[in-house]
């Protein structure tokens, strides 16, 4: 079944006024391109800020006595009561947000930078202000992904349906202009389709022997750096919940292995 194509039509008087329409089109294109570039620059700056905040938080947490980390957050259960103006000495956002910042900084420093770059970035994060040279260095080492894309890659946040579709389909996949009549799938083809869908769901991609942004990639990253992983920041209740789910999953996998042998 072919897709219908909608045609834009305009009055002939408008279509003929090229000397008026073309300059307007060019001007709007310039404005749109400028806005897109401005948005990209702002996204890049937001990622840079997130990295610096994460490094500062990590240093602050390391210097905070055990059991007092929660008291540094305005949204925490505890409160600092040393003086009447203690609110200005609390972190405005919650501990979960702080964990996201720390996770992003850890990812960049440990996995995407050389030791020399990581040391330079740590030095920048310890300073109170940024010099022009610091800003240039930050722009150089900041990943191309936006902050949200980094969160998605690291499993910090769940993707929307649209983002999940983009992650599980090839980037170079172009939609067909016309759809041919679909021929019924054979049982073998339907099974292969189901397997691809299942692999894309669990591994983030249907491509064999690879793992894209997914729950399993988050597990893999966690196991690669257990000392600095995000499991450390979960509550006792969350750890018990995850342990129960993993146990049930192991039982299911063991049963499946027996069935396919």
C-alpha cells in the first residue's frame, strides 16, 4: 500500500512574488541556523558545567565525614543547625541529582580522558573561577553528546519511546518513500524478527555480539568499576529490591538454558 503525498499549494500571486519571498526565506534560514547553533553551544556549556559540578561534589563528598553527606542537602532528612543562616550552606538540589553529576564526571574522567587530561580537569574543578585557557580546555574535552544523552548512555535516566526507537534502529536507516505490498512472513522469518526485537530490548541493539545503551550496558559499566559504581549510592531497600529481581532473573535464565539444550 502506497503512502499518500500531501502537496503544498499557494496562490499564484504569492508564488510569483519571488523578489519578495526569496529574501524572506534566506533571512528565516539564517535565523533558524543561528538559533540551532546557539542551542548546541548552550547544550555544550551545560555539559561542561555538569562535569565541573560533579568533580566538586565528588571532592566534597570525599572530604565529608561518614554519615554527614545527607546533611549537606536542603532536601535531605537532616539539617545543619550551626547558625541561623545555615540555609546558604546547604546544596539546593537533592542527593539523587548530586549522584547524577558525580556519575557523569566519573564517566568522563575515568573513561574518556587521558591521565594528563583528567589531572588538568581536576585542577580546573578545584579553582574558584575559570580562565579563558580553562574554558578552551573544557570545550576540547567535553563529549559531543548532550547531558541528557550522557544520562541515557549511562543508564541514569530511562529513555522516552522516541529515544528508545532511535537507539534500537540504525542511524542511517532512511524511511522508504513508498511501501510495497508486504508479503507474509514465514515462521522462520517471524522467529528471527522476534529474536531481533528481544535483543534490541535487552541489549539496546539487534546487532549480534554488541551492547548499545541499555540496562545490560549499565550492568557492564557497573562491573567494570565496582569501587566507583552507582550501586554504592542506592538505599538498603533499593539494593534488596534489585537483589530479588536479579535472583528471579537468574532462575528464569537457568530454566531457559535447560529448555534450549
